[in-house]
């Protein structure tokens, strides 16, 4: 005889085709199904974030352009100041002003017996006579001294004032087309370095080629600030490729007029170098 469970014993003499007997027999099956469904539900709820994250397409990295302009400009300014001081010091050593010189004719020493002592002529002797190198005879009243006549005093010492060349370094004329690598007053962006940083950050667009290739680095742009503050002759001193060099040149040419540099109080053309860093985050 097969083993009977509690349900069969209770419904041994009763109708088992429907009703409570069927419900009791299926209770274990329903309980197992409910338990499995509950486990599946909670497992799905717990693992859903990971599943969504795996199915979600990879987000593009946000591009950020950072520029250490202030630190770089300060370092370049200090370096150029040191080079300018060395250059001025060397020029002063080379251009040491020469002392004025006066020609000196050494006296000729003769023996006493060869030196003739001649008394100077009196006023009476000079009357109606011309003054000359030698004494000679002539006709009295033979000629009057003209007011425009040249009188040669060969015995007089002719002195020439020495010419002293004065050189004022601060008043040297500045060549119009000369481009300075360093000036007493360097060019500056309107509003200062902070305004320059804001201008570059708001105008530079990270090239798509560089983003896809993961190109990062620092682009150094060199250009000339004219006497009127106009930007000219931009070039890449050091590039990183991927379209970043061209983008840096494009934005540099968009910049407004700078405050021009000055040398000896006069505006001059000055070469400026600006580093721009491209970085993906």
C-alpha cells in the first residue's frame, strides 16, 4: 500500500474530485511556483542596474580645455627679463664710451746757440706795415690792410676742442619694423590673464579627430603683437596634431587687439608665446 499523506487520510471517505481536496493537493506546487517567482523577481531587481549599465551605450568623454596661461607667461617673462639684463650688460661693456683726446705736439728742443732772441716789434714799427711770417722790406704806404684780408699767425697754437660722443641708451630710436622678443613693458590681453583664459576656454572647440584618437597635450602658439595691438604672423612653436594645432591658430586669430608692448616709452612690435593645453576628461 502506497504511503498516504495527511490529505489522503482526511479525505479517505469523501469526494476527492473537486473542492478542498484538490486545493490541498496542489498547495505544494503553488508554493514552489511562488517561491521561484519571488526569487526571480528579487534577483532581477538587484541585478537590473548592472544590466542597464551593460546595455547602455558608452558615453563620450567630456572634453575640457585647460590653459596654464598665467604660470607659463610668468615663467617666460622672468626668463626673458634675465636674458634682456644679460644682453644690456654685454652691450654696455662693448659700448664703453671712449675718452676725448687732444692732440699734443711735443716741443722741439734746440741748442741755445741756434735760438735767436728777437725783441717784439714796437707799435711804431708796426705802423703802416702788414703782419706776416717774416720781416721784409717794402714801400711805405704801398698797401693798406683790407678788412677782409687773411692774417696768418703761424706761431699761435691752434686748439681744437675734443669731440665727445654722448650716447643715451634710453633715447635711441626704435626701428619701425623691428620685432622684440622682450620689451620693458610686455603686451597684455585686455582684462589680464584671467580674461585671456576665459576667451580661449569659450572659443576653443575640441577637434573630433583628436577626441576619437584620444589626442591630448599642450600646443604652444607664437605670434606678434604690433605697435597697434594687432595680432599677426601666428605660428605653431610646438604642436600635437589631430587638428588641435589648427584649432589653436584659429582661436588666436579671433583674439581682439592686445595692449601693445613698449620700449623706452614707445609702442613696439613684440613676439608673444601662449601655451594652450588640450585635455580629455
